[in-house]
C-alpha cells in the first residue's frame, strides 16, 4: 500500500510539472466529459428499461443506467476489459454501422460523444463512410421503441467541419441533417470564450458560431424523441 501511495504521489507531481508554463487562456476540451456525462446521467430515467450505450468506452454511463435499473447493452469498437462485472450490463464489441441487434428495441439510447466519429477512418478503428454518422443516426432511430423511446445525445457543435480523423463538428447545416426524424425535447449548449478556458452555458447561435479545431469545439446536448411524423413504420 505504501509503494502504491508513493507511486501515485509521484505521478501527480509529474503531471503538475507538465502543467508549468501552460497558457491557461488557451481554449481546449479540458472538462468536456464532466459537462457531457453529467447531462447524460441527469436524463437517464429511473427504471429506464432496455438501454443501448453506443460507443460506451469505459462503460461509466452504462453503469449509471444499470444502477438506475436498466438492462444495458454497451457497444464499442474496441475490446473492453472492465474492472467490474454487473449482471445487467452486456458489453459487445462491434460497429454500429453493421452490428446485428436482431429484434432488440430500446427505451433509451445513450449517444455521448460517439456519432461524430462514425465513418472517419484512422481513429477508433472506424471505416471510411462519408455519411456514416447520418446512416447510424437513422439506424438508431429505428432501434428506439415507439412512441416513448428517447435518445440522450452529446455532440461537438460549431461551424460545420470535418476534421479527420478526429471528429465531425455539427453546425447550422449538418446539425439539422443529423437530427432528422427526431423531435427535440430539450437542448443545451456550452462553450469557452476567448481568454477564459472555462466552460459556460451559451445560446445556440453562439455555440454554432464557434470555429472548431482538432482540440476544441462547443458542446451540444440534446434530449430527443421520435418525430411523430416520421416514426419508424410510418416513414
């Protein structure tokens, strides 16, 4: 235990040294996960039913959904080895472009900082598919139960951009394409302003005006339901 404590202290000291001289006004994504994950966790309902956590990563949000009583499938392109085992979390390795869900339909889909990577080759093992993000959003729309199913979405927003191989950024043009077939129940936007590397809630226009890069963009948070006019089975 003493050795582990010493190693941890040494690691923190080295991290501190790496921060010396860093320009604190430089805008980056530091803290983005706190904004995104808190939004998702706050909007996962109690007893959420059948849940899909798309691009689940370390499955932290899968765990939140499971603790709330959900029956969770976590899907990720990477082979995951989690430090815990929970009976109502089923982690699957696969690509959302072609993963076979059979007859499964979901009450809740968690789509947190994942859709923007679909179809951009060179990161996370993705294949190059020009409109892969739009295809997968439509596919998830058909995986939601009607009419009560919800999607909890967190994405990069700003001026429309494709910054390969890192991410897409959704602006006034592609954002509408991405959300086609969904109704927005609730939305929220966060950004950092020049000279202050701190996230703050902003209006939609300010968020969509952000000039993105590989290391910075604004955040768009959405609670979505199926659009009654284009629900699966009626379109």
